[in-house]
C-alpha cells in the first residue's frame, strides 16, 4: 500500500523500530516496517519476528 504524502509515521513506532537489534531490523521488509510505522494491521511475518519484543495489551 502506498503512503500518501500527508500521512506521517507514528514517531513512537519509528523509535521502536530504530531501537531493535540490528539482526532483527535486517529481517524486516519495507512493507512490514511501513505497516508498523503507520499503525496498520501487522502481517503475521512481522509479528513472528517481533514476538520477543512485544507485550500483550491488558484491557
């Protein structure tokens, strides 16, 4: 999905991606990174790569 020019990535999510270990960042595709930064539905492939870094939301 193309990013519109007015849409901005969530700075907190960008910071999270930047803070990941290099070996994890190298495995993330551009499409996966875009979905994460723009708060879209995350692909299962990305969830698998980030499983050690994500926590469950407690509601």
